[in-house]
């Protein structure tokens, strides 16, 4: 039996704390604020790039983004490699990365994507990059964009707290209820 190629995408929702060391590649979203080994950063928000510029941050791994976002931040002269590999922005970094990585990975593990089962759209990014209040239906809008990732028919595993009421996204979307 062939070994399945796996990647973990660690978003910025409260449940990102459920991430455990992983046998596969790891992609963090936006400005990394957790201390875990990773292979990529997914960033589609110009505000996050401005934060890197204003705080002179440097990352050892490449930041993956869209061509449009890369163009917008071209003159920022960042000291971190930017790779405009994403063909399309699916509203947030985690969904965009999931859709992109579904091209090359068999299983995509999702952590810190709380809006997939709740109305909670809070983000650890808000602690360092202030944002206006979010729309009450943002979780629903995000879920609509995730459909494009689900339609790749790759296996997605959403890690959530043990007491989570799950949502049926289709046969290829599984739920991993944490025992923590």
C-alpha cells in the first residue's frame, strides 16, 4: 500500500492549540505565533505583509501567496522569500492553502479552523494586527469558500475539541475530535 502524502495546515483559531507533532509537511497561516517546526507559511492578507515590513520580521521558510498579493507587496523589500504559488484566494489563508495543497497531497489535516464548526471567527492574528469588527455571518461566508477545497475530493481531517457538533461537508471530510 502506498504511503499517503500528508500536510497539516495550522490556522489561527483557538483550536490551533490542538496541533500535535505531525509526520508530514506543516503550513502555518499568517504571522507564525506558535513555536512548531514548519515548512511553509500561507499568507493572503496584505495587512500581514505590512506587519512583517513594519516589524522587520524574517522567516526561514517561504511565504506562499497569490500573484496579486505578491504584486501589492513587491515594494516592501521584505527579507523573506515570497512565492506567489496560489492560483486563487479563497477568502482566508487556511482555505487558500488547503485548496492549493490538495494538488499534491492526499490528506490535509486542519487545525485552528474553528469557523468550520462554530460561529467563532476570532484569530490570534488579531492580537498583533488590529482589525475592524467582523461580520456576524463571516463563518458562513468562509464555509462557502471552503467548498472549493472539498470539491478536490482529497481527504480533509478537521481537528476539533471533543464536544464539537460536526458539520457534514461530504464523504472526504473527516472529523478528528481531540481528547485534550
